[in-house]
C-alpha cells in the first residue's frame, strides 16, 4: 500500500506500508494460539490416559492386561463386571457401596455442622482467648495424620468401637478438620455485621443469628465443604484400613484388596472393573455439583 502526502515545502512525501507486516503479525498470533491449544491437548491426553487405560483394562482378559501394551483391547469381555457383581468373600458389592455411602454421608453431615458452628464462634462471637485458640486450631493443619493414628486408635479401642463406622464419623462431629473451619471463618468474616446487629436489636440471640442469618448466607462455603468432604471420605483408604477389619464392614476402596490374593492368581480384570465402579459415583457427584463447587471456591477464601 502506498500513501502520498504533501510536505510543507510543496513536495510530495511517499510513504510505503505493506500489508505483509500485518499479515505476519496475524500469522504469528495464530501460530502461537495453535501451539498453545496443542500443548493443552497433549497435557489433557496425558492426564486422561490413566483413566482410559483403566476403562479399557476393565473389559480385557487378565492375561491381556499384563502382556499387552495396547490401549484398545483385542478381546472385549464383560466377565470382569459379572465377577464383581457376584461379590467377594461372600459379601455383595452393594454392601460395599452402602458402607461407603454411610461413611461418606456421615462425614459430610458431621463436618458441615461442626465446622459451621466452630467457624461462627471464631468469626462472629467475642470471647476470651479467641485469637490464640484460633491460631492453635490452624496450627493443627501441619500435623501429619500418622502422628494422630496411634492415640486415636487407642482411644477407640478402649471404647470398643474398632471395626465399626464410628471412628470414621465421630471425629467429623468434633470439628477436627481445621481446613474447613478456616475456610468458613474466612467466608463468614466477609458477611455484613449490620445484619447481626439488626437481629440482636430485634431480640435475636447468638443461636438465632446463626440459624437465620449466618447459616443461609454461608451456603457457598457449606456446599464447598460438603463436596470436598464427600470426595475425600469416599476415597479414603488408610483410616478405613486401620479401623475396619471384617469384610462385612468394608467400603469400596477396601473391597479392592479382596481381589488380590498372594497365594493364588490375582483377579486383575475384576479389580479393574471394581476400580471403575468405585470412581463412577465420584465422577457423577462432581458433575452434578460442579456449578456449586465453582461458585463456592470463587466466593470463599480459597481463591487467594
């Protein structure tokens, strides 16, 4: 493209500008965008490959799982799922599913109720040593779970609660998860205090302020706590392995061990099928509450 103009002395000034430079910038931008999308797709494929391998292995014969490196099965069978639904060690898979639901739902109820009460006390109420107690509670996040296993197991053994669900649910009723208490405290501190002051002027006490004002406004934090508690409790293996001893009380993560036999052949196909069934409720739960999870994370202190 050529642009002609008049100079101050009456002469012409010839300015040449081509569209090639603009096209080059646009091409570079499209190339960078294409490289970025390809990189993201490769990372996504790497993250999803274990899931795809698990799904494919669940319909493979046992000898093909160990010998073949191909992702796609040469022979598709459903005997692995039939073996899973036939039960293991004389216990139905539905019993394992029910046990997992009892532990997970009980943990969700205990965590939401107890952590909400503790967070309300630390964020809205005024009492002596509130600051040091809150700091001490936050410091418990740094304690590894292995430090607490021996004393907790001793306590529950003395109470004759081992091989029951109570050791897995009862601590949740005592607001022992400091992370969720901290999350709710950060959210409740952002609620307008004027609402509480107006309620107290109308004669509401701390309990009614919590039930009618703070709790309804804290729905995003409560939903986030419920979702994360359900997922972590469902996938928990170490605590359930320690406290549950009989197959009748096993959850789905523990039931996977029943397909591993050190003295005879391990049923790898059934173990893969059982793994798929174990992950299926988590996937459905996440997709069902994905919007609420994003909303809760975006409106609590977890977003930094």
